[in-house]
């Protein structure tokens, strides 16, 4: 892999992490915005991974991202709509750039590994976001309940991504 590609991926990964800790508070509007953008990113990246991955496990993981995040996005939209909150339906600008990088990358073993590395980075940031929301007693109760409900699935996605990424790194 070219050094510029590795640097770009590292920068995107660092930028994709939210600066929220478990003790921080988050507004319902901010949570809806960040969770919506994150969910939209996972659906788009999942579609791309399902299309381009050459490894059957990566392809299956990508398809699971599309299914699980589409369901979670619908649940977020329903709760947010009741609150009059806007939920993004597409990735933010940074994640659009990341997706373009993956669209241009060759469909090979490097793609499989790079894709799973990105899934680990994205899910670490998303788990952190949902942990913050789940632990924030000042957050709207329905939004907090949604975060608590969704968090175990996100943690499972992260664990699966880490296992698969580690497996691909050994090849």
C-alpha cells in the first residue's frame, strides 16, 4: 500500500473518532446528527464492501452492516421525528471522502484489510458516541433508551471487525 494512502487512512481514522468520553453530556440534536451520519456511513460503506470485497467473511460483514445499520437508522429517524430533530441521511463530508478513496481502491486483499481497518475505526467512534448517550442522564429519555438498545449491536460489530481485521492482517 502506498504511504500516502496509509497516511490518508490514518488521518481519516483519527478524525472519525468523536471527542466524547463516557462522562460527557450530549444534546439530543447532536446525538441525532452524529448517529445519523455514522449510520448512513455504515450503510454506504457496507454496500461498497459487499460489492468490492474479495474475502467471503468481509463480504458477509459488509452485508450485515447494511442490514443492521439500515434498521438502526429507521429507529433513530422515528424517535428523532417525534422530537422535531433532523437526522442526516447521508455520510458527512469527511466520510464521503473516505468512501471515495475506497471506491477508487482495487478490489483485492489490500481492500479487504483496509476496509476492515476502517470498520474498526468507525465502530470505535460510534460505540463511544452511543456509550456517551446511553450514560448521559440529561439526554432525552427516548434518545437515551435508543442508545442503550443499539449499543450492544454496535459493540458486537466492533468485536467482529477487530477479529476479522486481525485475521486479515496475518495474511
